[in-house]
C-alpha cells in the first residue's frame, strides 16, 4: 500500500509556547518502548511529541467532538479501544436499504467502503502506472515526441515513465517469484541436510556461516545455484543463510511470500487485470452509487484488510479512559472510516469521492496514510482538495516510505503538481517520520523528505498501537507519523473550534520542536544534512507547544 500557507505570521507568540530549539543532551533517555512518542525531550530526554506534558498540565474541558475521516483500508470497528470511537451517521436508519439522509449512499451508518461490492471487497488491484499505460497505450505507443501536441506532451511523458517503471518492477518481481518457487521446493531438502548438525533447527546465521566455509565447493551466487538447481551441502547451507537474511525462516513464510509475489506479477502488474470490473462502476466518471456500507468485512477465502486503518485510527483516537491498550492523542474525537485501500494503488476516483464524503458529512480532519508514484486523474483529487479547503477541512498526508526526496520525485496525492506551478491549496500537511534516537539516525531510514514538499516530521518508528483482531502491535512507517498530526489537529479543534484549517496547519508547523542536529539522509549510506533541511518547517510535531499557541491565536480572534 502505498500520500498552503497562511499569509499572516504566527511567530509572535507567548514565551511559554514558542517553538523550542533543542541542543542534544548526552543524558541517557528514559525510554518507555510502548509510549516513547508521547514523551517530552526536556522532561524525559526522549524526542517525542510532548503529549503527556500537555495532558498533565491541562485543566480545561474540550468544547466539542471532532470527526476525523481516515481514508484507508477497512477497520476493525469492534476493537476494544476503538468501538466507542467510531463515527455514527445519526441521519441514517440502519439496514433499511434506503438513503434516509439523501447523501447518495444507502445505509452509510458508519462510513463507506469504496473498494467493495455488497459484502465482498477488492483484495488485489493495479498499480497506478498500469492504469496509466492502459489509458494511453493506443494513443501514444510507437509515437515520437515531435508528433505529440503540446497539450498532450505531459501525458505522453508520463506514459513512457510508467512503461519504464513497469519494465523495472516486472523484471524484479518475476525474478523474485522464480526464487520463491525454487525456495519452496528446496526448503525441505535444506532442512533435512542440516538435521545431523542441528537436530532442533536452532542454528544462527553465524553458525551456518562457519559451517558454510567448511562445506562450500564453489562461490556461486544464490541465483546461479537456483538456475543450476544445486543441492550439495554447501549450497543447502548457503540457501538457509539467504533465507535468514531475507527474514523468512520457515517454509510457511516462504509460501506466503510466493503467493503474494505471484499476485503482484499477475494482478498488480497485469495490464489485463482490472479490479474496477468487480466493483462495477465506471472509473472514468466521478460519481456516486458504487461501493458498500460495510467498513469491516470478514469473508472466508479473502485476505483481511483491516490492520492498517486500525493502527492509524488507534493513534488518533484510542479510548483514553478505558484502561486498555493505548491512549489516543485526542479524547473528544470520532473516527469516520472510509475504505479505498487494498493491495495495489488507490484510485484517484476513490480518493476524491472519499474526500467529498468526509467534508459533506462533517469531518474536520482527513487522514490519508497512503501514497503512490503516479496519478492518472490528479485533477479530480485537486478539485476535492480545494473543496475541503473551501469548507475549512484539514488534509494530513504521509511523506512516504521510499527514502526519497519528494521535491524531485513525484508522490501523490499532493498539494503540488510537480511542474513548478504554485501549491494547490493551503490546508494540506505532508508528514515524514522520526525515530526515538536523537543522533544521526533521528530520521527514519525509510522516510521520504523534502525541503519544500514535506512540511514537518512526527514519530513513526516502532509505534505501539491498535491492530486488527482486537490486538496491539508495533509498526513503523510514515503511515503512523501522519495520524500523530491528525490527532493533534483534532485535539486543537476540540478546544478551539473557531480556528481555520489554515491556522491549524500553521500553528502545527510553527510550534514544532527544532533539533540542532545533523542526520543521515534517508536512502544514503552516510550523507548528512542538518535536520532542519529535510522539511519546510525543519521541525518535529510538539502537541504541548501547538495547544499553547492555539490558545493564544484563539484568544486574539475574539
């Protein structure tokens, strides 16, 4: 799965809520593994978002409940930490097969699933560049750039960029599939070969390496041995070493990887596979009337897709008062689940329709923890962004997990067109990921970055949160950093409802913590830059500072 600016300055603020610039403290952090991101650096020496500090000091009561739309996968709506936090459409009568509130969605009592049909749902879908190739193949194939009109030139270039991407990805995954097919066949043989040395199969990589040096008869690569179907003892030891390096240590894990890779080759990357035929809508028309009321579907024989949204939503809204699991960032908040994601890239149609739904049904914040490299119908999404801006709704999006500079490499959806034109809207925040290590490894190795197209960072490494099946898990990704910002925006609006979306955005950016440190640039071995150069604000989300600044700005509006 793969996701402006207010003119007036908000820098003149009370001293108690100025964005702080931190100098590194050599004292060893007092780190709590499950809650590190809630800590305050000055108090706990942990580079969190100062959430605990705000809750400890706050004596006020929130003024209203804020709806946060989470555009994502399905959700585990019955999770113990979320079941009381799911938004309910009170204007709709459940299960009467009527559109009681006349919003174009029948029985949408708890959101909507745009990636489903009745009680079944999409598991695999194309990557966006496959859709783009299918769209423009007849128009541009075998054409030269000189024969293309100026108005079609941008689409022409995207078509051939998409073709190049397909060639690269298809080559990689076809080779990976071949390796996994070989691995499923050879795994039992390799295990049996080492029974004499490790009857309990309790070997380590170091032990295998020592044995390999004794028994190897050549220096062939894994691929060469795969092609030759080598089965000597040295080859079998080398095979198991390769599997350990790949973090697939059991046959069942290898089989699961083979199944998924086969689906990537034959569905995600297959120009003749089109998941919209299952949904039954016309993907070329931006309209309602498709999808399903079911936001949590469990169906035999179908891969579950409830985990991602459940993780994201827990960070924002997990019940703070039930003494279970975790505590969400915002207390007076409801989650509006809007499903558009599966294994593949999200449709621009679904992104746009979900945004319109969220705005029309009362959401103040829209969290989008998904991203893709291409956008076939970007104009639809752009218009939806502007619609959200017009209705004072904040959009929060992930920077992405490709360790890439998104100032140079397109990543959608975005508030820019990547053509040098001005930003589309002023209500969009793009969020990168940080770790709990305040050193050169502060920025997550996977996180995208960009001085112009990433607004700020938030914790996204080893985050403990709610997960599908009424469980809790650790996970990492910018997908977990974005809801930190969404939850903070909801918290601000629950206390200061008169703030505009542009003000909420600017408050979040201005009030962050600026760390005076050089960090390794993601995607490089050892290239370092000042942390301040990897995002527009140069800062990390700070809830305490944001709430203090929101209070100041709100008072000045009266």
